[in-house]
C-alpha cells in the first residue's frame, strides 16, 4: 500500500510531468522577474540573457545566481515582484551584517505555503486527529506560522505555544495530550532532558511524532529523540528567503527529504566554481522558485551542503530527495535554530567603546542546547581599570549582542592581545 500523502496527484506525478510543469512555471517566473523586478532585469541584461532563451533545464545554468547579499542590498522591498498592496504578510531573517532580509507573501503565496507545510506534516505522519504543539518561536521567524497554517489545513489541532518555558511545554503536553511536537531538534532534546529531570516518563504522554527542522542534526540525535520521547522523528527543511519550512521534508522512509518540485527547481553546484554538478554529487543547494508571486528567486544560493537523490522512493512520492543538510558553505552558525553570522557580532562590538575588534566565538553544549560564548578583548586602558567598570562593559556587550542576535549569549572579556590572530 502506498503511503498517505496530502496531495497524491502532485506528490506522485511522473518525472516527465514534473519536468513539464517545472519548465512551464520556470518560463513564467523568469518573465515576471525580468519585467517586474529591476534587479533581475539588470542582472540578466548584464549576463546577456533573456528569459525567452531558457527553453530547457540545461539552459538554467546560463542564468546568474541570486544571493543573500542581493536581498540585503535591496532591503526591504526592492526584490518584490508585486506592488506592496498585494503583499499580505512579511517575515524576516537575520543577515550577515545586521541588515536583515525581508520576505513578502501574497495571498496566493500563503495558500501555497500552507499546502507545502501540509505535505511535510502528512509525510511526517500527521493527520486530522493529531494535537500539534508548535514550539517554534512565533513572530518574524518563518518556522511557527509556516507550519501553523499547514497544520490547520490538514485539520490537526494546533497548540501555538511558541518557544521557551520548558516546564510549561511539558505540562501542556501532558494536559492537552499532545501527539506531535514541532520544534528544533536541539529544543526537543532539551525537553527530553527536562522531562527526565522532572521524572515525567514518555509513557505518561501521548506523543507519537516529532517534526524537527531549522538546524542540522544527525542520525544519532534522531535515535535519541525517538527513544527518549517515544516518537517517530522526521526532518524538515526550508529557508525564509525561499519560503520558510515546507521546502522539503522526510517521509516515513527517513532516507532523504522530498523537495516540493512543483514549487522549486533544485540544483547542486560546486560552491567554489558555481558549476552544476551531476545528480548524486555533493555540493551547494541552489533553488529556483517557480510558483512564488511576491518574491521570486532565481537560482538562489542556499549555502547548504547536500546531494540530490533521484532513485524512486518506496513511499511512492516521485519528488526528488535531498540528503539531510551536512553543513554550510559560509560561516553562518545556527544556534538553537537562530542563524548567527560572526560579522553580526563584529558590527556590534565595533559600535561599543572599550572593546577591540578581536573576538572569538565559542559554541559549546554543556547540556543539549548550543550555547554561544563571545570572548572579547578589551582595550589596554580599560583592562587595568576597576572591576566594576569591566562588569558594566560586559553587561553592555551582552545586552547589545542579545538584542542584535535574538538569542542569549555569555560574554567573557579577556586581556588585550590574548586571542589568537589569524593571518
Ligand atoms: O529555519 C525555516 C525552517 C523553520 C525550516 C522550521 C524548518 C523548520 P531560516 O531561519 O531562514 O529558515 O534558516 C534557514 O536554516 O539555510 C539551513 O542552513 C538551516 N536549516 C533549516 N532547516 C534545516 C534542516 C528556517 N532541516 C537555514 N537541517 C537554512 C539543516 C536546516 N539545516
């Protein structure tokens, strides 16, 4: 028997039909981007390509890439392909220098987004009868609201608890008989640990499935989560620029994440040369959106390292699978699901008197959650100063970093010239 799918007609489409659909949608996306977004017109003109020339998948490689930097330079609305009055939602994610990127959605985009997160949820074992605790942060982050609407579309009962407050999460899980947990894998581990401390056994809960994403994790973490929470755990992937969660998700085979190919064309490229790699080779994932109205992205460099698996999946879904993300091409860190670039830390430090631009980021796990410690060199004058002043500076740095990064950090001031210099 074939697995349960949210939209079997699309999810099990033949490869030929998928490619036909992709080419048609690509053509109209390119046209819209070219004629409505001056950034794309200039970019294509600069590369001497016109949308009409792209008639096959191999022609795609003629098109230039889009990067996060492009989004930042066109902050906030410069890359939108529709007038602002047609935008019904904005989300935002952190950028490399503190300038965030803004993403917009039309009514149709939101409809599609719900459809795609519904597919991911159903692939992960969710149904109408489930009670889903969404422990991603609600707000500008795409994680919670993206999955929220998909869950409602499926007909599940949504508990929009948001992140934080582990004891309350556990209490609600018990009281509401939550069957599905949606959060980052590290937060799930943290909850498992807290449950053990509180003496709550998974047998007292009704948990059945966990859908985890927004940060990299391993098979070992999956094994632990499944055992400690007594659930089936699946991975799901997405990025706000391209949509948010819903880009890809695992089915019950747990052997790669099916990419919604009727909405995105994936490519894997050599991160150094940008050359398209043959199917199955590992490299950087590049995504082209083919159904988005507000913010079409052509050949967007995700920075995520993976490979594409075109082998048929026993679940019956025909959409290509991506292997779990194994790393990043840039220096972005993901701390408790939040993206952090070292350059953000740098720009905070530069603005604070008394610190030097020499710093080191130490990411550690004492329990199960990543912790970020920032070591900062202070100026000579200050270091010989009274301890009170140093403490005040430490607080100032910590508050400024927490404000800029949106996560808690520990700050350690160190003596001048003690951090190792890189050449
Ligand atoms: O993290 C969207 C999301 C929310 C996906 C909830 C899944 C669940 P951003 O904050 O823009 O969006 O971060 C995107 O996070 O480029 C990856 O580096 C990383 N990432 C997201 N999902 C996974 C995953 C959301 N399943 C960036 N495995 C991406 C590994 C992931 N990395």
